């Protein structure tokens, strides 16, 4: 079942390690099959050294296992809620990458401090509110998803495809699992650059004009970055 997507999700999980965003088993990636709506996700706690594409777990949208011998990632309820609420996304990635996690632990959004950020994220990367005790005690992973959805209320999640979960770490998403990994890599880089910029004593965001120029030349109907698409 979904062999191609299993391989893609397997490779995406390994790429997170290769790019230094994940150590040990501190991360997970998933992808949604656009035809069936089934979700393929990394198994819980299986080492990357021994992991194989067939170890990926196929989930129904309600979280029940459609196929797979392992339990899914413990963060599966967060992934599933994002897929349920945001029909345009096809991949979700969670890591504890150092720089993005530092901002999350500080409870701080990452402002758009320059064009590197503006090329990729249309505005600040927000940080969620803290979870309340009862939200931590019961349905913690589902409530993590809820607080992400709450943070993006009224916003198109694909224009800012990452969030910082307060005191925890980043989640990124995209049109498919590869795009979600791409966004997670971009997030870590802009988190790193922003931290250095703060250390140099500057924390003022770019102007709306510069943000619009850089975001819109790469994204949307009037984009002109790259080669013409035929
Ligand atoms: Zn985590």
C-alpha cells in the first residue's frame, strides 16, 4: 500500500538527519496521499540506522492504523490535526533543530529581519501560546496541533509554512513531504541568521515594501524568480 509515498516519507526522515535537523530520534516527517487521504508517518522510536521504507506506518485520517507493524510516531495526533484542518498541505515535519528550538524555548516569534526570511516566509514565523496544564495532562499531542491551528487562525498556512511551539520546537509543513523538509531546512537557517542579527543588536523587521517585493517575486501569480514555466 502506498509504496511510493512510503519511500518518500522514509527518505524525508533520513534527510532531516543528513541536514543536521534531527539527532537520535528527535523528529518525524509524514506525507499525505492526495488520492486516498491516507497519511504515511515514521514509526515511533525506531532507530534511523535500521529503519526501512516498509517500517513506515500508514494511518487513516482518524488515526487508526491502515497498514504497518509498528506504532506511529507519538506526534501523529499533531500531524493528523494539521492535515484535517488544512486541506492544502501534503507534508508535515517536526524537529528539535537547534536554532529554531532556541526561539521556541524563548517563546519568541522570528521576525522577518531581512530578505532571506522574506523570500521564504511572508512575515514573522509565529510562536504559539503556552499550553495550559490540562492541555498538557490530557491529549497533549492533539492539543499541540490545536494551539498551532489557533495561532494560524485566518492565515494561509502555506504563506508561512512553519511555527514554533512554545517551550518545545518547530513544526513545518508543505505541499508534500519533500516541500515540508525544504521548509524545515529554510526555517533553521533563518532562525540562525535572525539570532545572529539579534546578537548584533538589531531586531527591527524589514519594511512591508521589501517583504512584499521579496515574497511576491518568488511566490504567487506575479512571481518572476527562476526560469519561465512552460
Ligand atoms: Zn518534539
